[in-house]
């Protein structure tokens, strides 16, 4: 069997001419310097600027290595990830160089290691120096941001984004080890597991690396039972086989069955001796995208799936800090919000194995972008070969994961090519997206559909961001238009859309020390990276709420407007199913504390938007929508069962009521017309079973709010407080901000609207005892009418 020696842990970090410091591997320069107290926290105030020098400095990591005990025929030094431009030396011997964060590297060090400790050194050249040198050599290319990320194969958002800081990292960011083996090893295993007509099928490809010629064989086992033995005679270095696998249960996405996983094991044998063993948990399923008539509907195991998605960016600007537990927590949060698809965005990374394994287990579909975003990318060497090697490795690496359902060539590059002014007479990436990457996927992973990019209409003769064909990014809303304009079209699939809001109050206060804290104070603006972001927030608030009176009101109304915007979009698009195949919110998460489009902020706190997703992505929901000059009640049934009953619509204040019987088939939508006499109503309520929908015909600033007369009762309970709120009249958008009580306090819901006589209980929990009186502190518990009255 292969023997491994983990080389993680303590290393020594130094810069040219600088003092040495202790370092942790996996890790990166910034986290090592931070742990050593040599730089300030770049997340605080404008410290990002104070540490900019780190990304323009060359660094070295060093430690001693040895191989005690019997020596195998081959010893490899394996780096799972180096960030990014590195030269590796062992005992003064140059092993090689790297220039790609998204690849692994393997070096034969057999003659260089024995029982005696020998120095291993990894020298990192500044990513800026590499990228700027290539830009000078190849010629500048249009780019949405003023940084050279498109000239280096590195996490693009290290160079800053409209939600992220510029913190250009370097380091050994994934595990490193010595790996000893003899005779042969399994170099790659590519299992493409599908399920059709009740039968599982495994298309298996093996690549074998040898030290000598031997007759070998590979055993293939599913759930411990051998299903095949493949012969590898003499010097054979690979095998392919397609195997029918009976008795397996198909893997299904959330809401469509169980995400059943099976143990898949491949053993490489020399006689009865196991030389190497590969194991994964995989699932058998078939995925297709129905593009009929310009549409874009995912089908898994032959069943159409309404996508209720979120876009995922790296969860930390220093991705080496990510752990399996943190991946599991964040993805569990997505699943708990009703999400069924996570899109891994093209300016980040191919995520850790733990990410995809967690998605497998939770039934979360994964849309994986190849790593190109918002720029023109050169196709010349040395970049082209790096792209090919990176793509081939990651397609193979992720093949076993049933959650992965599509590969996409890039984020917005095809769309923005002309908008960014074209790369006249220069390569710009088109070859990657339309030739190289689809050929790699077709060769290595034909079990998954490929799309040239996002957005993409599926054809070269149409505008890349055509709402009537394929995938669409909806950014006119937010950048230039009010969110009511979401209703002006029905795209076939909305792969990006969103609306900004500040982070949770405590997250903002912990990151910004401004006194007084204002929406436009220096620290707040530093943690707002979008172009004219605060201006867009203000212009988005004005038609609905006017001008907020103070920072607290700005913060509350900003959170509320984000929820209103996303609700407007999602309910509209769901009412168009299956014409609209789904939507993917920009974005689930943040990688530092910032005003952004995220539902979970950079400290891991939930914005009210997170709780709204649970309602918007529920299997069954009601919505009132303007349609064809009138109003309709959309009965949204994404469950596997029919939904029958009687829909009622009541005009508040008059007692007028209309009702109609409905029978909505599984996975479908029924639109129930609202009488024309209700069209000018200020306030409507629709009900079916336990679901309801509200319609307000005028903006909040013009709405005739009654005095809600909220009655609040606070009960101490083990682990926190139960806060009961009852209203004598309409109380719209009641919000309890638990982090204003204590930094570790959490609450189980966001905005709640109460009709007359209704009540709700907010469950506040914390690891410390909470004072019941704290609920009455300013801005802990409030509602929109109270906020608007404060600046009327």
C-alpha cells in the first residue's frame, strides 16, 4: 500500500531581507503574518491598505523533510495547492516551478530523501510581478477591474471585487505530503455514474503509473461487493470499462427524493497484494438541460427541477482557513433556507473536496464555473497550457460527485466582451469557452452538460445576455432600475440577480470604528466596494421609503429593501415556471465584512434576506402578481403532490372577498385572476390552507399605516429569550435584531408582518444569559411604520 507522510504543520516563513516567522501549512502569508502579530487585521477599518505591501513581496517557506524506515521504489513530493508562482528546492536541488493556484503538483524526489533531514524550500514570487510581466509581454486586455488577475491562474477575487478586498495572497494553501509507493499506483480514477430505466451505469476510466512491468488487475466494488475485475497486463497504463450496476438507488436533489450515496472502491492489485486503494461515496443519476425553444430547465433522472439557487463565492478571502466544519455549516444553512442549487462562481476557486461531498450528502445541485470572470483572457502561452492542465485535472477530480450537474465556461466574459471595448486584434478567451473547455468536458466527463458561459443563450448568433434564450443576468435592476422592473420580463433562467444591503449591525460595528458611524463615514465607505454602491442604495430606497433619518434607519431600511427586491424577483419568476426554469440569487455568502448582496454576512451572521429565502423557496407558496393589466394569485406548487383547496382574496378595510377552487398539479403553477374591482386596492390578502400572500398597492412612504399598538412579552428560557409580539392592527415588517442585544445572540426569523390580532414569537438564543429588558433598547425590536414616522 501507498505510505504517506503529512508535511503540514509548522514551517518557517521569510521574505528577502526580512526576519523569519513561524508559519502554518496549509495557510498563506497573510494569515501567518497576522498570527505572528506582524500585520494588523485587514478586515478592520482601512487596514486592507496598510497590508497591500504583502502581495507585492516575495516569500519563502522552509522546513526539513526525511523518510525514516524502509525506502519504497518511488517517493513523490505532492503539493495539492500552491498559491501561485513558486520554485521548489529540496536539499538545494531545483525540483520545478509552478504558476497555477488551481492545480496540484507531484515531484519525484526518490534520490533526494532518506532518513537524514534535508531542507525543503518553496520560494514564492509576487503574483503581481508574474501577472504584470505577462501583461507587458502579451499586451493589456479589457478588464472590469483595474488589476491584472486575467494574466495569472489564481483566484481572481484575491485582486479585489465589488464585494471584496484586494488581498493578494501567496503560500502553500492546500495539503502537502511525501508519498511512497512501489510497483504501481492509481494516478487517476474517473467514475461517471448515471442512472436510467432503473439501472445504474458506471463508466470507469483508470490511469496507472508504474515503476516496473507487472501483470496487475483492478477490482471495482460498490458497497463492498465486487462488480468487476479489470486486467492491466505488462506495461499497461490504463483501462476503461462501462459496467451495469444493479440494486442501486438513484441520487436525487433536495425536494425530489433522497440523495442516496453508494460506496465506490477501486483496488489496484499485484496478485493478492493491494498496491493502492481509491474510495469515494458517489451517486447514480442522470442530468440534462432542456433547451427547447430557448428554455433552460434542469432535468435530473428525467424529472424537471425548478432551480432555487444561490451563487457561492469563496467563503473566506483566505481560503486556506476553510475547514470541513465551516463548509458543512454554510452549506447546511443554504439547504435549510430551501436552496437546491449552488453555483460556484468563476472568479473564485475549484472548492475543496469537503464542499462537494457536503453537497452530495445534502442533495444540493452544483453548477461549477471554470475559473474565468469579468475580463478578456489571453490564449497565448504560458497561460493556454495552464488552462488545459487545470481544466483536465479538476474535471477528473470532481467527476465522482453526483451533486455536480453542469460545467460552465466562464462568468460574464462572453457578455462583457463588447461592453468592455473588445480586445481588438488580440485573443480574449473565446477559444477557451467555445472550443477547448467543451472538448475537455466531452472527452473526460460526457455525463454532464457543458454551457459556454453565464449568461449564454446557447447560440453564437444571439446576444449573450438574451432574456428569451438560455441563462440571463439581471443587473439593470439594481444598477439602473428599481426592483419593480423585475416584473417587466420573464427570462428563461435567471443565473444572477440581487440587491445590496449592509451586513448585520454587530458585523458592521466590529469592522468599522468610525465615530460617529454614518452611511458615508470613511470606514463604512471602505467596506462598500461596489461602484457608487451607496448611491445605488439611496436611489433604491427613495421611491419606497424616502430618505432615511440617521444610520440606524438607513441600516434597517437597507435590509428591508434588499428583502423586498429579492421577493419581487423570485415570486415573479416562480409564477412563470416552467417558462422560467429558476433563479440563482447573487449571493449566499461574503468573504469579509462588507455591504453586499449576500444573505449571510462576512461574520457568518444572517441578514433578514436569509430568512426570507425560506419563504421564497418553500415547496408551496402564494404570491399576488400584476399580470396582463390586472392582478392574479399565483399558486406555486413545487411539491410532488397536488395542491387542492379554495383560494380567497380579501380587500382589507372593506371586507370584500373573492374565492375560487384550485387544483394545482405537482411541480406546477396555477394563476387565479383577482376581480378587477380589487385592482386599485391599497392592501389585499390572499389565503390557501396555511399559506398567505400580501399585496400593497402603494409605496410604504405613502401608505396609511395605523398605530400597530404592539404588545411585547419577554420570557427568559434556557439558552435565551422568547419574545412574543402581538399587534392590535397591521404591523408591517417587524424585525428583532438579536446581535444588538449581544454579539453572539441569534434569532430564528427576519421580517414578520402581523395583521390585526396576530402574534409571533421570536426565539432569541445566546451562549450567555440575556437581560429581558434589553429587548426594549433602541432598534432591537422595531417595525417599518415606526421607522418611517421617525423621519416623517
